[in-house]
C-alpha cells in the first residue's frame, strides 16, 4: 500500500461488546405443551428443508449431483422455479444444467451445507480467481444472493492474503457474463484502483477489457475527487457495500 502499513488480519466471527451487552435471563415455561409445540415446530421446519433428494444433472458430462430439494428452494429463486415445474422434473428425473462446470456446482452445494466455499484444508489464497468469479456468476444467474455475498468475502480475503489481482482473461469473463451493475465488478474496480498501476494493466499482448479500464479510470478519478486515492481503505470492514439483499442477508447496496 502507499502508506507502507502492514495488512490487518481479519476474523469472520462477530465480536460482542462485553461491556454493553448484558445477559438477560428468561423464566422457563413450566407448560409441557408449550415445549412439545416448540419441538414440533422445529422438527417440521427441519423436515421441510431436508425433505427429499433431487439430482442436478450436468450436461454433456452426465454427472448427477445430489442435494436436498428444500435447501434449493430456500437459497435460489431460479431452482425454486425449476422445482415447481413438476412435469419437467418427472421427465428429466432432476434438474438439467447445460455446460456448467462441475467444480462450480460442487462449490455451491458445499456452501449450501456449510456456508463455506473453501473446502476443508484449502487456503483462500490458493483458490484461483477464475473459480471465485465463476461461482459468483453462477450465483448471479441462479438467484443465490447468499452465495454471491460469500464470493465477495472470498475476493477480499483472496486479495488480502495473496496480494494478487485477477488477470485479463478472468476480468474479461466477469465483464462478459455478469450484469452491468454487478457488485463484484464494483469490488474489483476498488481492488485495482487502490493497488494497481495503469501502465502495468495495459500490456500489448494481454490487454484488459476496454469497459473495465474505462470503469477503472472513472474510479481513480472519483477517488481523487473524494480525497481517498492515497488512503488504505478497509474493504473487509465495508464489505456489506458489495452485498446483495436477500432473505438471509437484508443489506442494500450503498
């Protein structure tokens, strides 16, 4: 960074304020019927999520990946609509995903069950930028805001730990396959603006996309106007600015 300060190590675990957050004890109910009703309600909710298995069928590889139907409904508007097409489901005996990378789908399923994209024993800095971008594009296309937000976290931590930004091919793929107001586009522009030299970003043999470079120039100009060009912006602390709003994450883009 320009100020020479060392990077901070961030934790994804919420920190509670012990000085202001007082514990409040609630008197337990002595009504056994209330306890039975609570258990029944919780059991019903669990059963609605972990109900039955459905297969995501990847074409043309013919791979079939199992997942609980209720979890698909909960996390994805696209899969929820697909599951509602009973005739199509019976015909295909699952949901067909054409030309979809198997690693992207398995990462999605891993996130559904663990809320993590990174697998056990895998370091974030070792995850390729291409995979982060592809998982984000999948989440955007399938209406999975929670997965998109998880990719935002990964992108920030990836840059923090590896000090590496995506190459031209990965940036081009995001600009070609994502929405024009995609939050990940916005985040990458911030990452490049605070770390990169424009002279390095315009090599003759592997140029970055013109639309990306135009956005980057505008970003640098805006940072200069705001007086933030030389500041070490804490993107992890402000990561909610890049989050999607969803049922489990009610955060609006700033």
